[in-house]
């Protein structure tokens, strides 16, 4: 059993990849969650079952929050919590795209302190621990320091509706899209893109691991109101996410409308 939390997450993410690859491009059974919450495949459930068993056996005093496990109040009374998305980018997984990931984090006092995001089909393991920097496949990574003009910003088209930007004026950036929120945050950490944004309420399991990785790579990461991200909430969502180098982050925050939005 790994002695430290980051090694535990990395090992579990690798095992998750081994399971998911057995289902990938083989049309696993898909069901739709209630209330329009999206699809779930038998691969999601198989990965979740393994992670819940292995991680909780390894750290029985840690709370548990996962997209594919019914939530409850127990985690709110623990010092540390696992925050897990067995497959982030399930629609991409179903559509045979490689841009899906396993997103595993550990949270303490509302802050992500360790995280691993693994893309098995790209053989990319992003990892970070608080105060220890961020890595991709063991090599250090760093976020871009690019300013606003000509920056590349990861986000869905809905986030670039004029109503969300002061005066209806969009920022002078190039919009790019990738399916997985966790992957988008890691691409910012890697410096391949300059920033990422989502203006809709974001589930903690989608972003906790990416948050620590981006932060440790030197990116500024907040919600859309420029507040620090807080995890292990009673309702496990935060009001959007913006991650970028400091200059770009400040520029984008200054352009956003202050009223709540649901892009």
C-alpha cells in the first residue's frame, strides 16, 4: 500500500485506467441519470466500485464524495475527503474520443491537497500535492504567463455569450474546447493553453483534482466571482471556475459581469 496520499491516488488512477480501457470503444451499457444529470456507463460504475473499495480500505477515516456514489452527510464530519470522478468526460468516452479522464483528489479543510488526473488513452498522468509542484508523467509542468491578447481559453461556446461579459464585449482570446473539465484544468497547468473557464455551477468531483494541479503549476484558480474554491460543501458545487496565469486571470475577471450566470 502506498505510504503517501499522492502515491495512493496515482496508483488508483492507473488501476482505474486498466478497468476503463476494457470497456472503451466496445459500446458499454449506458443509462441516463435522473433529472437530466447525464449518462453513466457500466465502465463508470466498475471504476467507481474499485476506487471506493480500494481507497476507503486504504484510508478508512477519509470521507467519500464521488459522482457515482449516493452522497450523504458523513463526509462533512471527516478531516479529509476523497473527491472522485470515476470517468470525467463520460460523453467523450461513449463517443470513442480519447479526451476522458479519471479525476481523483483529496481535500482537507475545504482545500484540495493532492490530486491525480489520468488520461489512459493518452498515457498522461497529471499529479500534484500541496507545496510540491505539479507534474505530467513525473516531469514538472508550469502554467502559461501569457497576457490577454491572443491567449487561448478553454471553454464551451455557451461561456462566450455576450451577456456574460461587460458591455457584451468578448475578451480578445481564441476559444478552444476539450471534453473533460479535469483535462482542461490540467492543460492549463501544462501550459498548452493559457486558461480555462466555465460559468455554470461545477461539481466538486469534476474540478478538485484539476484545481490542485493547476494551482501547483502556478495558475490562479478561483470561481467566477474571484473567490477561492471551497470543497466538501453540503451541496458539492462551486459557482464556476476560472484558471489562468495571473495576468490573464485578472483581465478576465475584470471583464465578467458580476451577476450570477448559468453558462
